[in-house]
């Protein structure tokens, strides 16, 4: 660093200043008066003129070099030398006017020259000082610059590091199997990882800058506004969405969104991580389908087993009856009929006939569940119970269901479960009847109304389909047990339904519609 | 033909069916023994007379099909007429494949049952005759000396007396005499009959095709 150099030290030392003053005067005096002077300037007048000039010069030199003090001393000494050696009378000091004038001129000149020198000296000093200050400043400035330069280097290095970290992280994102992309609030894709390239079939270059929902033909499970609302509220959203690949195949993805709020110099962005669950989804659908199939099969199997067991129960006594009756005929054909044996066989026929009847009674009791609690119910409520159970079946067959329950339908006193079974039976039958129809005809309507019949108010429900209808079959015939049009059907549904309604004091009947299909009517007496 | 009366065995767990079957079969003059289960039938002694089994498929304990299998394994063959409460095609196919005579669904027509029973008895008679004849032939064969059996094997293989004599190192006259013994003991009138008997008994033939 540049030290603060003192100005005084830059001037000639004190001995030099005073020495020059004394020496210069002595030399000038010697040259004027001594033998040297006589040799240089042989003529006295010339010698004196040059002597005075020399002395004068010595005074000025002293003032120049030594400043005002030495200049004044040299001036006085020079004046004394001139008075002593040059001005007559020689070799005496006459303190007259000439002397005073001479001293004054010499002194004035010395002071003038000394002060000029001093001034110059000071200016030089000032100059030196300011140059020095300038240097200091330049140094400081240079140091500053170096500092900021280093800082800049540091920043650049840090930035490089950050960039390489970012690159590494982006490379890591490319390693994941998940498809990851980032888009702004308008859906413009800002980042697209390798997983996304593989999943969707667009390269990074193709994807960047395009609008995600349009490119992927996104189908959202709920309106996008709801998703965005949740995203802005919680910063996250998760759900299943459907996208379309580059090759046009649709895929279902489990999607997770993270929201980065906008900040100064930073736009809002949404990070979307998607997992392909198409296969899982398909497997789930297949499983669901298989389960439904299984349920259906097991229901049919159960009914089949029930039918087999009923058949066995009935066929046993029938076989005995036929065998006994045949035996009787054989005996009666003989010449000598064993009457006792015929009687025994006929008694067995009677008992087996009764046994067969008992079996039927038992089955009916079992199916009819006669001992049940009956409660006051609204027909509309029972219909509402049933709809969630049958709606999947109806929508699976693309059937449109219309329900109209009048406000004045009277309450009924029923076993709610049994009436539900009747409704389910009628609705499922109707769905089956319309399975092979064109879609626009698959309409099913349930209407409940109050009707005043002979003995009071009734709740009447009409279940109307637009199916194949009854054809040539008498409407009453469909209520007979084991009447069925369905392959694998048992033909018990309508028969049991009717016995349920009848046991409630009501009526169940069918009418053919004028255009298509059948309407089933359930009439139940109002509970008093 | 057969002097002994055929017996019809009825196995059905339903008593009224069992009783009615007994009455029906008796009414046409058939002898009947009825059992409520497969075990009861198997544990009862059986008379040595032709007969058949009228068997319900569905039985408590071993089923009708189990009993059918058991009889086959135990080598106590008896033609079977199956009865079932309801037609079940896989079961009937299984039963028929295992040799059942008929598979009737309850309630059955009397004539169908009697026809099936008659057919079954005929089959049992034929089987029994066959078994009897085989036993007779076996007894005759067992009465041959070892050398006679060897000679019989050579004869039914179509070899000449000379060849047989050469093989055993005896004279043709000896072979001729032994051959006469074989024909006598086996009660065969001709070589053709002897060959037929040998085939039924699976008699080993000797040296066929080589000299």
C-alpha cells in the first residue's frame, strides 16, 4: 500500500540548504576577490561587475535551494562581501544608504526567488501528494475490481455447479419408470422425461411447448376446475385419468400433480407424475366381470340344485305310487288276486300321495316365508330400496329406467324384504326381456299410483317393459310354476312373486302392452 | 337250462320306494330281497342263483356308483339297473360305461323296469354259464399231465406230431398217444374245438412258426 509520505522529507536536508548558502557566497567572494578571480577577470571593473553578478546569483541559488531563510542569510553575506571588497572605500564596512539598498535588493530577490522555489516545491509536493493519492485510489479500485472479479468467478462456479446438479437431477428423472412432465398453468409442457417419451411415444423435442391436455386428449374424472381448485388449495392432486398415446391407443394412468406457485421471476408450474395402470385397470374390470359371472352362475347352480332336490323329493313318492299301482294291476289281472296285498299296496299309494303333497307344502312354506313381521311402508321407499340393487344390471344392458311415484300413494302393511324381492324379480325379468332389443327400445318404467277399487284404496305399481312380450301365451300362464322362457331359468320367480303378493292380500297380474312388451301390475291394499 | 329261481336285489334308502318295488316285482312273480343301503346289501350272504341289482343312485353312505365299482373290484359281478330321482346325464353315462344294464328315472314305467330286469337276468345267466363253462374247461385242463399240456400247446400251435416228437426227443407214436389223451381229457371232438378251448383258456402255445 502507498504510505503517506511526509512532504518535509522531500526537501533537501537542512545542512545542504544552509551549506549551499554559505558555500555559494564564499565561492562567489573567492572568485571575485581571490587570485582565481584576478586570473579570470584581469580587469578590475569587469571583475567587480561579474563579482556582483556572482554574489547575486549565489544569493538567488541559496534562496532557490534553501528557501527564504538561507536566501536571506546569503543576501546579507553577499551584501557584506560587496561592501567589503568592491565598493570603495575597500576593506571597510560603511553602513550607508547604498549598503541598505543593496541588502534590500538582494534580500527582496532572495525572498522572491525563495518563495517561488518554496511555492514550486509545495506545488511539486502537492502534485506528488495527489499523484500518490491517485495511485492509492487506483490501487484500491484495482483491489475492488479484483474482489468483484473473484466474486464473479465464484458466482459463475456456483452457477455451473447448480447447473450440473440440475442436469444430474434431470438425468435422474430420466431414470425413473414413471412418466414425469412439467407444464405451466396454460398446460404448455416445459419438461418431459424419458418415461414420458416411452409411455406416450412423443420425444422430448416434440412434446416441449405443446399443450398437454390437447396433445394427450386428457379425460378427467372430475371437472378440471375442481382439480385446479384442490391443487391451488392443497398444492396436490391425485386421481386416475385417461390419456391417448401417439399411436392413438388410450391408456389409464394414476396421476399425481404437484403445484408450484408463481413467484417473482418464476411462473406457476404443475409437476405431473403418471403411472400406466391400464393393464391393472383391465385386470380389475375382467375380475369384476368374472365375479359377476360367478355370482350369476352360482345363483343358477343354487336354483338348479334346489330344482334337483325338489324333483327328487317329489319323484320318490311318485315312483312308489306308480310301482304300487302297477303291482295292484298285475294282481288284479291274476285269477286269484291276493286282496290283502292289493290293499297294502293301495294304502301305500295313499300315503305316498299325501307325502308328495306334504313336500310341496313344505317347499311353498320355505319359499313363502310365512312367518314374517309386517310393517307400514311407503311403496316409494321400497322402490327406492330396490333401485340401487338393480340399477347396475339395468345400466349394463343399456336400459333407461323411468320412475314416477304419485304423492298420494297409500302406505301398505307388508314384509318389506318380500316386496323388494317381488320388485327385483319383475325388474330383472324386464331387463332380460329387453336384452336383445335395439338400444332405443330398452325402456323400463315404474309407476306407482293410488287407485280406488271395490273395497277401498289400493297402492298399484305398474312395471312396464318394451320387451318381446308374451306372444301367443296367455298372461295368466306366466305365473304357473316352472314356466320359463330363459335358458337355465327355473320358472319359479313369477309364481313365487304372486304367492308373496297374494299372501299380503294383494294381486299380481300381467297385461300385454298395445305396442311392445308386458306390464306387470302389483296391487296392495292400503294399510288401515 | 337254469333250474334255480332268479333273485332281484333292491337297494333303495327310501322305504316306500323299496316296499313298492318289492310289491311290484312280487306281483309279476319275481323273488325280491330289499336293502336300505350298500353296506346292508354287501354284508348279506348271497345265494348262488342268477339275479340282478335294482339300485338307487343316491344312497346314504356309499352311493350306487360306489357299490357298482365295489362289485367289479370284488369280482362278484351282478348286472345293475339304476334308478334315480332325477335324470343326471353325467352320472348315467358313468353308470352305463361301467356296465349298467339300464338307467331309469323315477317315476319309471313298470314295463321299462321289468324289461330292464329281464335283460339283466338274461345277462347274468349268460355270464354265469360262461363262468361255469370256463371253470369246467379249467378243471379238464388241470387234469392233464405236464407233458400232455406241452403236447396240447404244440398241437394248437398247428405243429405236426413229427415236429413235436423231435422237440421233446420222443417217438411220433408217443406223441400220437399223448395227443389222444389230450383230446379225451379235454372232451374235444376235433382239432378245431381243441383250438377254441385253448383260446378260451389262454393256453400257452409252443414253438409256433419255428421247426
